[in-house]
């Protein structure tokens, strides 16, 4: 019986040793897996941070582009406002070039009397014989233009 107890005790000790070895192997495997997971998490975090950094850089570039376009639009708005002002001024004041022209002669007046008849300069340029007579008479309401 003592021999049976010794065998049972030896079996239990061997079983405990085997279980201990299995637990140590499992602990080592778990430690390796944790290390592998930590490496993969670090790689994922690095990849995510790289993408975030790239995206932030792209966003910054786009904001700069928008700011530059806003400045260009403001400059164009200023130019347009200036041109609109010039257009209003140009339309408000009649210039000499608004007067009718006939073969290098420009009227200085809108209407005139010639040989007892009243004429409008816009109509006179259509009457070739009247224009020749005005030029020959050196009519003061006409000037030679280039």
C-alpha cells in the first residue's frame, strides 16, 4: 500500500509538473500573442497617424488654396467696381466721339443752320451734297479729325 501511495503521489507530482509546464507554455504563448498584438496595434496607430497627418496636410493646403482664391476674388471685385464706376462716368458724359463723323470731319454741334435751313448733324452726314457744301464753306461746326 505504501508503494501505491508513493505511485499515486508520484503520479500526482508528475501531473502537477505537467500542468505547471502546460501553464508556463500557455503563459509564454499568451505573452508572445500580447507582444504581437502590441506590435500590430502600434503599426495600426502609426498608419492611422500617418493618414491623419496626410489628411490634415491636405486640408491645410485646401484652406490655403481657398484663401488665395478669396483674395483673387476680392481683387476682381475691386477691379469690377472700378470698371463699373468708369462705365457710369463714361455713359454720363457725352464725348466728342459721340458726334457724327463724315469722311474725316466731325461735327462739333448737334444741330445748325446753313443757307437758311435748320439741320441736325446726324441727318447731315447722310446728305453727301450738304456735307460737301459745308466742307467747301469751311463750316465752323465741323473739325478735321485724324
